[in-house]
């Protein structure tokens, strides 16, 4: 009896089914990795922006010198998708930084407390705003 070489139709269909099931999991891993990469980049940039703002506040000893929109003891800074500072416009910026300042008089010195929040705004308005990073700093003056 002569044996035929090759694969049967059932074997080919089974191998295609197994391959397609495995490829769904691999594609899902790539999608998850992409989302985590975007979140990590946003967190890195927000930490960098927050620390640079605090360094500029310490150097100038004033947060009005940052050039943001100041309303009493609250300052707002706006950033675009590439984390470049932008002016206030009609459109909602993708990233906002809110710095709050509070002076407390002690016995022989003044404590200035700063609270900073880096906020991501969702353009689709499904989530609204989410806080990416928060940072606090205190400066003591005599």
C-alpha cells in the first residue's frame, strides 16, 4: 500500500485555529504594553515638569515668575501633547499643572507651603480629569 505525503484538510484547519487563538493573546499583550508605555511616559514627563517648576520656584523665591495664570494663591500652567508650555486658549489643554501657595507665619519665620498637581484632561470627556502626579514642598524664610 502506497502512503500519501502531506497534510489532511482537518490537520490544516486545526493548525489555523490554534494559531489564531494564540495570536489573539499575543496581540492583546502588545496592546497592553503600548498602553503601559504611554502611561509610563506621561508619569515620567509629569515628574520632570513638577520638579522643574519647584526648582524654578526655589531659585526665584516666587511662583509668579513662572508665567502661568495666577489667581490669588493658585497658579495654572497648561501644556500640549508634547509637554511644551502653551497659553490659555479656548480648547482644553491635554495637561494642566496647578500650583497652590499658602503662607503660614510662625514665631520667627514664615513657612511657604506649595502643593502641585499634574492633571491629564480627557478630550472625550468620558473620564474627565485624572491626577498624574502630586508633589508638596515647604520653604522656610526668616
